[in-house]
C-alpha cells in the first residue's frame, strides 16, 4: 500500500506567486477543510495561507516577478525553486496539485507532476484568450482541470475541449453589493466631506517606480485647481509605503497625502474616484462601484514584445467583462499628466450612475461563492 493510499485525509500541494493568489489560496483552503478537516497543505504560499496552517517551502515573494525581461535577472533562482518543489512533490505524492495563477511558473510544474501521475488543477486561467492563444494546448497537457474566475474564460476552454469550471470570483463574494463611503471614511479617520481621490500605483516595487511620478504630478495639478480635494494612497505593505514616501519626497513633498497600509478595499470605498495601476485591483474597484482611470507602464522591451502578441481591445478587467469601454485605459506613453487630469476631473465631479449600474451587473454575474465552487471541483476530481 502506498503512502497516498494509507492517508485518512488528503494532502493538497499548492503554489501561489503574489498577494491576490494568497487570498484565493486561503479561501480554497478553508473551503477544502469543510470536506477534509484534517487535510494538510504544502508548497509555496503567502501570509494568509501560512496563518491558516500552510507549510511554505519558499517565500511567495520569490515568484513575484512581472515582465519578460524582468524575469531573466531572476531566472537561475526561479529554476532552482521549480526543480526543488517538483522533486519534493514527486516524493510526497500529494493527492492533487493546485497551481494558483503564476502560469509561467506553475504550468511547467503541473506538466511534470501530471506526467508522474499526480492530478493537477490550475486555478485562475492565464490570459490565453488575450495573447499566445496556443498556450491552451500546453494547459490541456499540464492540467486535469482549469478553474476559471470569469465567464468568458470557460467559453474559450469549451471551444478547445479543455476541462474547465467557471467558479465565479471570490472578490465578488467578499465585497458587498453596496459599499458605504461614509462608514469607510469614518473607519479610516478621513474627512467625512469633500472629494477624495485614491492614488493606487500598484503593489510591486517596479510599478511604483514607473507610476508614482505621473500619479503625484496629476494630483498636484488637480490640487492647484481644487484645494478641498483630498488624496489617499493605500499600500500593500510597510515596505511599499516607505518606497512611496521616498518618491513623494522627491516629486511632490508639499502635497497633502494620507498613506494607509493594508486597507485597500476600505480606501476604495472611502474614495470618489481612483487613479490606479491595472490588475486585480481594478476588479475590486468595479465591485466597490467606484469610477477609475486605469494605467500601466511596462519595461520598454517587455512592451515592445507584448504589443505584437496581444489580440484584445482592452487590458483591464472591468472593460473585458463588460465587452465595452466602461473605464478609460492609459498604456505606456499615454500615461501622462495631460491625459490623466481631464479624465479624473470628469469622474470626480460628474454623475456616475450609469457606471454604477454596469458595475452592479458585473458583480451579480461573478458572485457565485467561488471558493466553495472551486473546492467542490477539486473534490469531484479526487
């Protein structure tokens, strides 16, 4: 009898590469524990997963690298980590491996494990519908099941006969259908009246380096036109907050800005409008029903390669889900003060009822009790 057959409770191997994956991972862990109270979880996890009892072999931050050329500088270390975890999992023989997002790292791991007889799941579809569509065949070879957060992703996999379950999005479950602005301001000790603009340049060091300057310069110009306007900056960690403060001291030392750590959703709820980097945070903003201007700047070489491969009209989740332009997007050289300021003024001071209705519709589609649905799909696979 093998070690796997002797177990009374399953072992789940997981790998996440960033904070959004950590949130998905801890939700899935809790839902799986409802089926298997004594299950164990091992791999690479974030602080939320570790607090839930996850055994992390490496720090999650080691995998948090964005961009083709940015990865090259870390390639040797990443390959070492991948080789180590694959060897560990082959020896351990977990009941299932669940790669959460981080496709460039996780899918090769999934392929090696599936070839050795371990069931594999990929949670959060890579953007195969947007670029490098042929990756769907690699995903099919590497996984027994894809868990998709977005409805149009399942339609894509169905077209290619790849097993896929639409589970909804955990953020739509966690965020209430209406967000109380006054309550959020009170909880954050922010002024109860007046317009509030959230500046959200991202959670990665490289994002802050590229976006803080145009964000602060835009805020400064808006403040010169409206001295009652307030600014708040939510940061994922003290380390990012310190980086932001150092950049602010160089760019706009006199601008009054409140920096708040670890309360991103509450900051969004307190705000009237957001100037934000692209990413999962734009979906959070849509679910909280706040207007936004979305920006992104890549490493120049990454952008030159990427723009030749992408085949979608939009890069932000709110627009992709609506299949139309709900919110403005500025990419690369478009991220300028001259472009940002008029877009922010319109969204700060004009009626946004139609946008709120569109965001509510998105929320209702995605609200499916995602962690429970994902756990059930994994249980069914077992």
